[in-house]
């Protein structure tokens, strides 16, 4: 199963001013905004110069991104963010294109109870960023948008926008620490871990996708827990990301 991308032969880390220009080009289009501020987090093999795609991440400050801790896994170094391969959401994405532009990143903080990791990337952004909110801002059956790369861990780099509803608000406990989660009425894929959950009515990022709302079945079919094959996905409230930026 292919899970890697080649670095472009003429690739340098993308210039800081270039990044600002691309994002600000379509500021009024929220779909294009997330198209340019959601990334794939990867692991760069220094010997082969091949990138293994790990999951989704997104911009939360001028040079910081956030993802789920389980996306990083055991990778403590050589983490990279893949610069956006398309500039507009309606662009046809060439799934056969294996070239990429990696930007170095390092973990600066983690919250193991909420499965959140904040990384600092070798980029700078000075424009307005969609604010972080909370599932307190959303109501059950409200329409939410999800942005990420569902199949990136299988080698398919396709930025995907989805629309769903908030099905429930729940509290989940980790080591006796309870955190707020939202349950979305949608089935998710492993590559979507770390995806944006956005409220278009509130114009806020209200959560981050963690994974399927299911317990371990003890069985793996093609790398998938059969109990994850349901129409519910759990997402951590974005307020816990905000707390890590204070």
C-alpha cells in the first residue's frame, strides 16, 4: 500500500511571503481559506527523501499548527508539513502527482488527555485567522463543515470538504480527566484525524476531529476496527487547543 510522496527535485522550503500571498488571495472564500490552511503532517525519511503521510493538521497562529497526538505517534523528529498542492477548492486534484513541498515542523506542546499536539512550523502568516471557539458555541443538529485529507495515510492526497450535523455533545474521561467532545453524524477515515470542524453560522473552528466513535473490537480488517464502520465520529472541543496557546 503506497503511503509516501516524493519531494520535488527543485524544492526549497516555501518562502514566508509566498505563503501569505496565497492565503490572502481568496480571503473572502472560506472554502479556499481552509484549502490553504489545512495541511498534511508527514514524516521525512532523511535517507530516501520520501515523505510518509501521517494525517491532517491545520493553522492556528502565524507559525503554529495543531493535530491529534496519535497522528504523530512515535515520530519525535523529522516531522514536516506539506505545503498546499492546490490553491482553490474547485481545482481538480491530480492523485497521481507524487511531488510535494515539505516544511519542517517540531512539537512544542501536547495534551495527552485530549489527544492534542501543537507544532511550530517553519512558516509565518500575518493575516487574519479563523478564530477557535468551542462546542459550547454549537447546537445539536447544527450544520458543521469538516476539512481534511481522509485517505492520506493510504497514499491518496485529496483535500476534502464535507458537511454534516452535530449529533450530540458528550464528556469523555481520560485518566479521570473529563473533556468536552462533539459527536458528528458522519463516518470518518484514519487520515482525517486532526481535521478542522468549522461552524459556518458562528464563523469559528469549534473542534478538531479525533476519530470514529467506537471502542476497540480486538479485530482488524484491512487495518480497520469493524466497530468504526458507523456514522458517528468524535471530535475534541477547540477550547482545549486555545488553552495550549496561552
